[in-house]
């Protein structure tokens, strides 16, 4: 059972303003365990930062986030800091994220790491729906433990669809404390991923898998988040996106 009384789904939505033809897009923001803050807003674009409202994640926490980008709009989303899952005292935590990108829309999310400390148990689900002609650029990093820790248990379930067709379906289970993650990660404790969906990068770079649908997945294993070189891949792919 959740330890918080506030288990609302946080929401960030950039949508056309139906009440004002030709007017600027409107932002629909709602807080939960994370709270969205407007950094900037234009006629057809916005940048929003996600800020934790309290120490997160504790045992029993349920962090839910819904993100939607309306047709022909661009939303840049960023985390102010990484998310740390602390020792749950026997209780697990849930992170549930849903991303929806409509036709002609662009969603860019430079996510900060999810760190799973010793004694934490986390299930994270990521459901992505990108419509035909929509584009997504996502950086997703998970780490087993802080410096000097082996980390807790983490299960990541990812489902991405493009134009209603499966583009990426993956389940990754890591158990740092029990050593079960060692065979997967070797000496690493960080999994860094950059995903482009809706187009094929002209120069995909190293450590990149081409998806069946238009898109690519770059992935590296690292001992620490700052050792990954996927930042260069992110920068190159980000330059290929249209600015609004």
C-alpha cells in the first residue's frame, strides 16, 4: 500500500487552445509526487521542468506521470534532478510513465537518472504512443545504487508504439544486492539509453540499434552516469529535430 496520501497522476499536456483560433497553445499541468514548472512558453512550444515535491521514492510510493503533446506542437521536458529510490524497509515502489505524441508533434525529454539504492525495490513502466509523423527523443538512465552501493532490485518494462505499431517492447530486471544483475551489467551499474522514435537519425553513431519502425536506440553500460558518451549522440539527434 502507498505510504503517501497523494498518489495523484502528475500531468503535463501541451494542447491546442480550441477557444482561440490561431492563439497560443495551452499548458495543462497537474502535480503529484512530482510537480511541473513552466520554464518558457511560446505560441506552439513549451519547456517544462519536473520537480520532486518531497523525498522520493520511499517504500510504498507510487509516482505516476502522464505527458501529452498535441498536434503540431513541441514540448521540451526536463528533470531538475535525478530520482532516488531509498531503502523501502520491505515495501516496493512504483514509477509509471505514459507518453502520448500526436501527429506532427515533438516531445524531447532529457531524463535524469533513476537511482535504486540498497534495499529498494522498484518497478518502472514506460508506455509510449507516438502517432504517424510525430517524433520523440528520450534519454533514460537507471543506476544500481549510489557510489559504494550494490543497489536494490529494479524491473523496467518499456512498451513503445509508432503509428499504432510496436516499435520497442522490453523488460529489464536487475538485482544489485543479490548479484543477479552482475551477469547482465558486468562491472557496470548504469544503463544509459537514448531513443529516437518517428525518424531515423542520419548519423546514428556507435552503440546504436535500428528499430523496425522509424527510430533508433542508443545504449551504453557504464560504471558511473558521467562516463557514458551517449551525450554526444543525444546532441546530434536533438539537432535533427524541428524547432517551433
